[in-house]
C-alpha cells in the first residue's frame, strides 16, 4: 500500500469515526457523556478532512487524538463494556494509530 493510500485510509477512518461519535452523542450516549463524545466526533472529523491535504503534523495530531480516545473512551469500554458502536470506535482508534505509524515511517526523510 502506498503512502498516499495509507493517508487516505486514515483520513476516511477519522471522518467515519467522527460521524459515529456524533451519532452516538446524539442518539445513544448517557447525558453526562454526550458533549465530550460530540467534541471528539468534531475533532476526529476535522482532522480527517484536514489530513487529506495535510502532512506529518496533522498525522501526528490525528494519532494523538486517537491515543486520547483510547485512553479516555477505550479504557472505559474495556472496563465497563458497552454497545457495539463503542467497540467500533475503539477499533478505529487502534487502526488510526497503526496506519499512522506506518505512514510516518514510510514518509520519513532518509539522511
């Protein structure tokens, strides 16, 4: 898979994950979690759109957001369980980290 294809995959994962977060926030989240989940959805979506024309800095920000999602939301999911949508969001975060790491390695400038 080429570096451009990997970046497109990460962008689509972020946009999809953002949309899923917004749907969950609007229709299924506990009231105390709806706003934080919606904020993560907006951040993921924005990073996904921006990544399509961005570079290493945006990829790093996307990976940092995914890591934060794993720490904040994913840990809660692992401990307490939850709906299938939560497992899917957790999987998207892991995929963003994995594909992002591969993309960063492939686009590293050699000296």
